[in-house]
C-alpha cells in the first residue's frame, strides 16, 4: 500500500511525503516541497534586501518601490497589500520606504 502525509491547502510552504510498501515488505519513500499562495510577510522596518528575501520565502514577488531605488539607509514603511494578506502565488507586493533615522 501507499501512505501519503503532509498534504495541506493552507497558505505557505509544505512538505508532502509518500511511503509505499510492496508485498515483500520493502518500502520506498519520496518527499516533495510545495507552496500554496503568497502570504504577505511583515516587512515594516526591513531593508530592501531583507524584504526581497522575506517576499521570496513567502511565495511573493517584489512589485513597485517608492522611492524607485531605495538605498540601504531606507527601511520599509508600508506594503500593499498589507502583511497577512493571502494572494495568488508570486503576487507582486508594492513597498513604500522611508529614511532610517
């Protein structure tokens, strides 16, 4: 028989594991990593580099930024859509930055 564990439709990253056993008792297993949607992470206070990393991990992509090319002295002020929003995979998230004090 075959047993599958770890399936979820909840947004985020998941691992699906399947274990098969033949009539002689020999087993074989396989694991698959997958993501469901884009859950916008909390980005306020992050640099552009840190925000990009968090967006990628959450299954999202960077949209437009304001200013267009923020330096490392800038931090995320807000995101659109807001943190916690669930969107389609690879949805673009626009960021507004402000200078760090």
